[in-house]
């Protein structure tokens, strides 16, 4: 997606067209009115590029880039003959698929294309890319530095980069009846999700220690299981005090309000008494702004990175609790619900999961640690039927052992 940027006090358009990054000056000074005007034009350009109707000269007739760009007709012929380069076909594929995706996912795919896939395969004809090259590229990714100081990329990150490559090669093979170089390539095995929830006692201590103006925020996070983007993007229009529900319909992603992460993420979350009281208290503070539930004095939503660095981690350090990502508030809600004996199907709905499979796979191992020893329920059943000493339980013969 394109963007409007300022350079030297002048607004210019920054976007991609036919596999190339294009920067064109608007010749307008950077004012609020001009920026709004340019952003509207940028939306039209993005839409026309997606639909394949964008004509560069209509917007930038004096640009020196016009003569250098690959014509739409040439690209159309490449599509028909199947001899497109990877960069050409990737742009065709991206334009066709972007309409199906949420903006955040579209941006993630764009990063994978621009930073990894096009630099590696851009000039190659798609029909000539081999399985060996795909595997070699993946192996090279595993040796690149990872995020947060990790010496190498995680398997999950590598798989995310490889997914658009798989989709592009598969689409090209299907469209032009070519051999698919992706055949029999499986994704790298990813380690299980690391879950590090807080105990109920730790949650209580955290809420009694955190800054008073952020207590309502963390009560909502700990006891609803909302994702960071969902709680940060929560607006009062989706808080139903009468039915005691939070209607999860949108999320704040990279500073923009978008639809929820998946269709299953759109859900109605029940408020318990603590959340209900916290949101009523919060309404007294921000309800008159008729916008975001958790926001600054100006009414703008909280910046998650700032909250994390200025509130979350300092509070953990003050309590001498090991550092963990704020997303663990969501895991905490799930483990506490399970430990209290709530219906797993209800919990899955609260979390935005379509089935209980993920629930048991990720969280079930924490339940015994929060409620009882493993096997204690069965132990009680045995004692009720066979007595406390177990003397009535027959001992198997050696031959039966």
C-alpha cells in the first residue's frame, strides 16, 4: 500500500507499481489540508493499481519514470505466455490477492516480497525456478539474524516468509500448466507456543501495584482474554453494559482500525463482575469522549509500545516477576478460566477460537498446577469405592503384570 510522506516540507507519494518503488512529488507544502488531499489521491492510486486500471501519466504526466516503466500490455503478454519474471508475476499475484486480505496481512506479505523474495528471485523466470533453489533460499533464511537479538531467524518467521513464495509458485504452475517446484516441501517444524501466564495471586498483586490510571486497562486484559490490538482498539460503541458484554468487532493494528484478526475473532465477550466494575469506572474517565475506552486526554488510543515499556515491564520488575510479553495476559485469562472449571467450549468462544483443540493443546497442562495434583480426582474416586487404604484393591499376580 502506498503512503504520503513529507520531504523538505513538500508532500510526495511513495508507492509500488509494476515491481518498482515509485516516489513522485505532489509539489504541495506539508499542511493538514494538503495532506488530506494527497491521502485521498493515494487511496485512488492504490485502488486503480489493484484493479489494473492505473495509468501513470494520468497522475504524473511530467514524470521521467513513465518511459522506464514496463507497459501494462507487456505485463499482460507475460501473463498469457507464462514467461514472466518472478518480480512481474509476484506483482500480478499481489494485486489480485490483496483485495482478499486485511490491511495488516497485506503489509506483512509486502515486506516478505520486498525484503526477501524479490531480491532473491526477482529477475528469474518463474518457470525456471527449481526446487533446489527454493530449499537453498530457505536454508539461507535460517542463517539470517532474527528479531529481538536472536542470532538466527525462528522457524515461524522463516515459514511466514516462505508462505507467499509457495502461493506464487503454486498459482503460476496452475495458471500456466507448469511443474510446481514446491512439490513435497513441508514447512519447518515450529516449537510449541511458549505460555507463561501469571497466577491469580500474581494478578492480584499486579493490579494492586500498577499505576492507578492503568488498573482498569489491565483488569480488562487479565479477565477477558482480549488481544492487545483488540483492547487498544476498543471503543465505547462496542461496550454493552446492559447485556454485560464486550463486542469484539475491530482492532487497532499499526495505528489503523481494522477488522478482527480472523472471522472467528469477531465475538461477544462476557464481562465478569471485576471487568464490569472496571469499565464503569473507566466510563467516568473517558466515556464523555465517545471514542476509545482506553485513551489519553486528547482521546487518541494508547500506543501499545509505550504502555508496554512504561507500565507493563516496570510493574513486573517492581514485583520481581520474570519478564514476559503483555500477550501473556490473554494466556492468563485462559488458564484461570480452565482452572476454575468453566466449560471449554465457552472459553474457546471467549478467546475467539473456532474449536477447543487449540485450547487443550496450549493451556491444559497448566490446569493441574493451578487447581490440584495430577490424578487427584481419580484418587478421590478410588477412595470412595475402595476405601482410604486401598487394601480392598486386589493385587495382580506376577504373571499378569
